[in-house]
C-alpha cells in the first residue's frame, strides 16, 4: 500500500499544476492533523477545523481554501453544511452524559450569501433538549462578518 501511495503521490506532484500541488498540500496537512491527534476525524483534519466549546455553544472555524470551492469559486454548500452539522452535533454530544450520543436525524439549511473570504465560522446553540431528541440551531459567517447560512438540526439521542 505504501509503495502504491508513493507512486500516486509522485505522479500527482510531477503532473500537477501549482493549484493542484496546493490542494495536495492542504489535504496532507489535514491528514497530518488527524494523525497527530490535533483533530479527531479525517473530516475535521482535512477541513482544518478549530473548535471552541462551552456549556451553551460550540464554535468551529475553518480556513477557506480553493479545494473547498465549487465551480463558481465560492465554498461548496456541502462544505458549509458539513461544518454546521459538525458544530451542532459536537454541541449535542458535549451536553450528553457518558454512554449517550447524538446523531443527526434532520438538517435544514438556508443559504443567504456566498462563502468567500479567509474563513468560515459556525456557531451552534441549543433550542430544545429532550430525553430522545435535541434541536440545535447554527449560523455560519464568513470572515467579513456576513451571515452565509442559517441551519437547524434535529438529533436522535442513542446509546453509544
């Protein structure tokens, strides 16, 4: 596996444009963050998520990199959705006692502006916490402070 990966990486480096090489570097930096334990999942690492948690909210910031863009050169809506879902799910799981976990059962997003700039910041807060479900809201902002999306998520509470 390692030799195949080395060959693949060498081919990409030899044939890649400067933009391709920046994308490869970004991905590898993200994997390295996961391997070093700075991030807990590959998604967290690849998106280079920085998370701040308190008892009432969760905030995640990611740098905007061309690898995240759609063909209109703005952050792909699925990336924004992933960061919002991660912020809301992280908060839900943070609030639950040992032995319980939360999984997304519904996610609603309203996009209000393009994702451009240097970073995206998502903040999540609890709307409702019951014994079987939680409802959490999230907002995503770009680096100039403009809101780019508003979301709500419903999370099932399960045994972990």
